[in-house]
C-alpha cells in the first residue's frame, strides 16, 4: 500500500475514532450525571477507580505488548503465526485475572457492605469481562492492521450504547443491587464488542469483497490457533519484540494509571473522595481521550507502516521519510494548539463547568483546582501522545529494552512523588506528579526524534513552535478570562455567568481567527486529510 494511501486511511481512522470517543464520553458523562442522583459517591468511586483499575490492568498487561508488536511493519506477513501469537493473550489474561483478583479480594481494603454491596461479585465480574474481551484480540488486530474503520465504529458504538441502556434501566428499577448493576453492564459491554467482530469476520471472510481485496485470511477457522507442520507455532521475531514491549507495558501501565494504584493500595483518599476525583478526572481528560488517544493509536500504525523499524533515516525511502517528517510536524502543531487552548481557557472556566455539571458537590472544595491543574496536564498529554507514538513505531528491540530501564526508574520516582504530593496537596498532587512524569517522557521522545532526523534536512520538531502572534493572543485571552472569572463567576447569578461565558467565547473566536491566519499549512492538512 502506498504511503499516501496509508496516510489517507490512517487520517480517516483517527477522525472516526475521535468522533467515536466523543460519543462515548458524552454518554459516559451523561450517565455519571444521572447516577450521581441515584447512587452514592462511594459506590461510584469503587466502580470507577477500584474495579475499573482491575479490568484495565488485566487487559493492558495481557494485550498491549502483543498489539504493538503485531501492528508493526507491513500488513503482508504470515498471519497464521501472528494470529497464533495473539491467542496467547487469553491464557495471559486468565493468569492476571486470577492473581489480581485475589489481591483485590484479600489484600485490599474491602468497602463497607452497607454502603457498597456485592463487592466480591464485582471483582469476579470485572476480571471475567477482561478475559472475554481478550477472546476478540486476533479479530481486533486483523481489523486494525487493514484499517477497517467502519467495523470499529459500529462495534464500539453498539457495545457502549448497550452498556449504558442496561445501566440506566437497572439504576432506575433496582438501585439497591449496587455493584451487580455495573457488573452486568460491564459483561454485556465486552460480550457485544467481541460478538460484533466475530460476526463481521464470519460474514466477510470468503465473500467476494474479501477475495477482491486479496485478504490474507480466507476462512474463519484460520482465525483460531493453527499448528503447521515443520514450522514454528509463532514468528519468533514478533515474539521477542512482544516480550520487549511487555516489559515496557508493565511500566507504562504504572505510569498511566499511577494515581489509581496509589489510591487503591495506599488508601490516601477514601472511597467518596475517589469518586469525586474520578469524575473530575474524567471531565478533565475529555479532550485527551476523544482526540489525542485516537490520533496516537492511528498514527502509530501510519508511522510503523511507512518507515521500517530499526533502520536509520538514510536507509529509509526518502519520499517516505519526507512524508513522515511532514506529518509528524503537523501532528505536533495540531495537538500543541489544542492543548494550549484547553490550558488557557480551562483555567478560567473550571469552576463554572463543575458547577453546571455536578452542582456544589463538585464545584466546592478542591474540585476547581483539580480541574485547573488537569487543564495544564492536558497540554503535556497532547505532546507526549504524538512524540511517543512516533518513537515507539521506530524503536528497534534493543532501543525498546534500553527504554525499559528508563521507564523503571521513572515509575519508581513517579509513585514516590505521587505519594508525597498527595499527602501535601490532596488529590491535586496526583495531577502535579503526572505533569512531572509526562515532562520526562516528552524530553526522552524529543531527544530520540532529534537524533533520528539530525542526518536529514527535515526538522519536524519545529511543530512545537507556534507563531509569536498566536502566543500573544493566547496570553491575552488567559489574562482577560481570569479577570472575567473573578468579576462574574460563579455565585453572582446567571446573568453574570452569561457575561463570563460571552467573554470566553470572544477570546476563543479571536484565538481561532489568529490560528487560521498564521497556521495555514496546518489548516490545509486538517482539511485535506
């Protein structure tokens, strides 16, 4: 597949994934706002922090390394061996579910049954849901490698909508069921997700469309583990790369979910405070999840297909290098401007957003400060997602192994800083520790990108330098909206709030106009792709 075709399909995958994430987050926030009025903060804290952490840890440790290894390189490969390797995620998931399930049941603090009933059933259900989801991993990787955009959109949309409908129904009819509600909803979610992929490939494989596309898998039976005489069960190059990524993924999971591990294992916040933190955290990460994550996942595939892992820039096709450098520069500029916009306007509108969303329960106390800090953290997330996306797509096995040692040291430092900052600043300390963590990871990735392109004429890191005029407009907007918040928000009535919102809208409009005038190359890229 030509590099330009890969770029076009990757951009469509990223935009579709972003729209999909918008739908997910809108539904999730609506669901949270709804459940806040029916269920306790403690119950929401246990579900969104404790049990979701169990599920995400099992799934991440069991499949993340396999995904990165099996999506590297061309889609033309021995798919029988790749599929065999991917099925190893299931026994690995069973192992992690049992081990971590025992930890969650016997080593961690058990919530008060009168406040959070059926905790044990919740642990079992969320662990089981992780195993069910891993059953669809070979189907997911095959679809992702061949850029099946529509399949992903339909599968994830149906699963999320099904989960939300069941949750709302049970919350209204049987609120006393407690964790049974979320356990059943989680099991329905993963079951629908896996069945969508299975049904699609059962219909697609062997069809005229598959034959026309010369799809590498001809029968559904080929998606099951297969032994081939006189050949190894798996591709050992992929297996060794998977092992390298596995060591890294273990550390990355600690860094990604570090604050939840600290909350879960060190009990620095009670379950009610964990519930508030998670709601604010989800609100703060809205843009990061529905824009930055799809960009990172989709363009990781693009860079891995266009450039060959482990080769220097001189050994690559120069046309592909030029395209990759241009795309990287524009992606950096895109996420930087989105991050700056969130940081600048998020500071002055955090308290108003929380007051509208959850009332005084969220807008009083540490909630506004937490969301303001998260607005800054979004900027770090934006840059880190794209820089690591490129770095991980190009690193050879030896470089991945060396980076594992960096991640090990960073994991230990991050957990220590999180613990001490949380004792000093409460839940805000988690965000400050995450900013430090992301800053170090960004510095490493920038150093790698600089070294990679230094022997060429391409300088993609210039994407991190917005125009001086645009920076001036951002600074002016920050000052104006901060004064507006002091004068008009948030206990002076709805008319004052409307004035505050109008002030922000005018500043945002001025920022966007300046952006369109100064960043013409980026605007053309976004429109064309």
